[in-house]
C-alpha cells in the first residue's frame, strides 16, 4: 500500500485496484487519477456496476453456466440439440463458441481445470454434475473443449476416463481439432479457427 | 460492447472496466470474472471505494494539489520552506518527490502539461495561479519539475518566459538535473535518481 501520502479516498481506490490480478500499483494509480479527473459519472457508473455484479446471477442447474435465469437461455432453447454437450472450463469459453455461430448443442461449464499446483482437484470442478447429466439426459456425444494446455488436457483425460467407466456405453467422446495454438486460451481464439476446430473434432 | 450474450450485470461491469484507459475488452472480462469468482467482499470494497473516490477531495487553494483539507498538509506545515516552490504536472509527481525525503519546500501542481495535439493550452493549467503566488508569496526560487518530455519541456519554457516577464526580478528559476531518462515520467523515477536530480538542479 504505497499511497499513504495521498488523500484517503484516492489511496483506497488505488489499493483496491491493485488487488486485481495483473494490476500493479502504478496502473492502479493511473486508473484512480483518470477517474478523479474524468467525468464524475464514470466512477459512479463503475461503482454501481460493481455493486450489482452478482445481482440476480445464478448458476444454471443444468449446464452450470452463470445466467440470469435457471435454466439459462441456451438450456431453455428448444431449438438446441440436447444430444450434444460441449464441455468447457469457463463461461467466457461458452461465449467464444457461441460467437462461431456454428454450434447448436448444449454446454457444460466446469468452472476451472484440474491443476495440482493450484490445489484444484476434480472435486472442485462441476464434473459430478456432468456425470449426472450423462445418466439422466439423452446425450449421445460430449465434446471436450477444455483449453489446449496441461491443465485442460489433464481435465479432458480425467473426464474421458470417468465417462468410459460408466455402465451405459455408446456415448461418443470428441475433442476439438488441434488447430488451436497449444498453450493458448480458448477465449482468445478467432471465430474461424474455433469453427474449424469444431468441424474437425475427432473421436477420442 | 462485446458482451451481449453474458448476464447483464456482468456485461455492465465488463463494459465499464473497458472504458478505463489501457483496459481492453479481454482484460475487462478477466477482471469481471475474477471478481465474480472471488470473495464477494472484494467487488463490494472496490465499488464502495469508487463511490467515495471524490468524497471530501478538495483542491488546495495555494498549491492546487488534491487534498482532504484546504490548505493541504504540505502548505499547512510551518516547517516547510516557503521561499522554494517545486512546480509539477500531477499530484503523483508530488508523491514521487516527497518519497525522496530530501525536499523541504512547497509545491505547485499544474494538473497537466501544454499539449497542442491534445488541445491543452496554458489556460487549461494552473499557471495563472502560480504567477499570482509569485506576486503575493515570498518565493525566491521555483524548480520546474515538469516531465522530461516534449510537453513538459514546452510547459517549463512557457512558465520560464512568463516569470521572466514579471516586473519584480530576482526569482531564481531552476530545472531538475537531466539525470532523468528522457521521454519518461517523473512518477516512474526511483528515489535516488530523483534525489540526485533535485541536488543537481541548474539555473535556467
């Protein structure tokens, strides 16, 4: 907290900004002074948005995505194909795949990936919920669309083994084609690359 | 506004973050989802800090720095040397010079630098207030501590000419020694470099 000689309200904003991931003290200062100089409305609008960030946000009981209603709009849409489920790590990944405009199935959001280094185990992810869906919904294919990273691959492999262990066989398990740059994040992929990866998905 | 498929409260936070300078849509999304996942207290604390950002913040009527009282703590301190005034562009520059621990004079904050490209003229800065101080306070030296940039140099030159044009001669005008990296910002300088630049200041 490097801002003790500043007026306390300004120091407080700098300290709170600096708690955000990837925001250092210098960036935090720049942002605070920008808001202090800018139209007072801008700081108020950001404050109001943050205060309401979690207002009415629920987790869809079917796909575990964040939404304003349960079921979420995708799960509630009768035009979506309920026999295909695309498994992703984060809500932003759903957004990236929706932007391709080529996917008509449902989703399942894990809210993370297995990462022993960060202490994230399968029990911390929504994998149990996925297994329950496989046992209660008419799902014929799951697309493992975890990130092409160490953690994403470990998570996909764990899910594949869990599904293969189910008594009822016949569920197709696919992964996105490796057109994706390794080590990257799905949400950073452009629409065309991501659409190609969906089309070229392979059986595991 | 790339976030239309997200819950509105989340999209709103992303859009507001993305209005900040240097924050793109991807960074804004990362910050919003970080806060959504983190302890709810963190988003609330940032919201409260932002809502109170300008609470009780005044401009010191003497040095034009932002403060919680008028006069500000520096101007109100009888131990400060009132005959020396250090002229800076921004409140963060005051902080940087205070951190050297070697300066005992007063300050004058211009709140910017002359920049024709950005439409900032001398009339937009607190230069008139500085001239009035020179005519009413026992000031023997002004240190022009504007940034070592095109805009900072133009501002220093403008102030120098304005002071030289005053009828009462005898005010010493100095600039920080050029140990500062050209093109940089005063607030990024380390304490030792900045202390040396203060010691080695030269007559203009």
